[in-house]
């Protein structure tokens, strides 16, 4: 097992501009490729959310599809491979990410409002 194979796992993938080569990807067992795909999707989604300040449930379906499509394209070398990874990511998103309930969302918004009030009071004092 090389360094690349050892690095593949939940949140252990180095995330930078250097995506693995097609050769490295072809040598991965399918379960490791699936985990790598999910890790890259999480990373790409997090970067977009960080840059926009949005929550994941605020993104429209087209934008989520674009993220899944880009990750699948970078990690597959065939249309069949792309289809498999794209489907995996769409299912992963639906199962792992959730939209908060009304009460939970209100609690988050109230918490943000309290934080903003405290920050403004500290700034005055």
C-alpha cells in the first residue's frame, strides 16, 4: 500500500489542487474510490459554502448537481464511471446532509442574532 492509498479515508484526504492521477485512481479498490469521492465532494461543497456564506440547503439543485458532476468527472475516466460516481454523490448528499426542521432553524437564527448583539455591545464598550 502506497502513501496515496493509506491517505484515503474519512476526512484524511489531503485537499488541495493536486487531484490523484487516473493511474492512482484505477488502482484503488471500489470502496476506497467511493470514500475518496465522498471526501472530495464534502471538500468542494465546504469551499463553496465558505465562500458564499450559505447553508447547504440554500443551494439550488442545479448547483449541487454541478458539484457532484465536477467531482465525478475528475475522478472517473469513462461515462460509466462518471454515472456511477455521480449517482453515488447524489445519494450520499440526500442521505448524509439534511435540512433542519423549523424549530432547529429558528434556534440557529436566534443564536446568530444573540451573537451579533453581543459583538455590537462589545464594540461599543
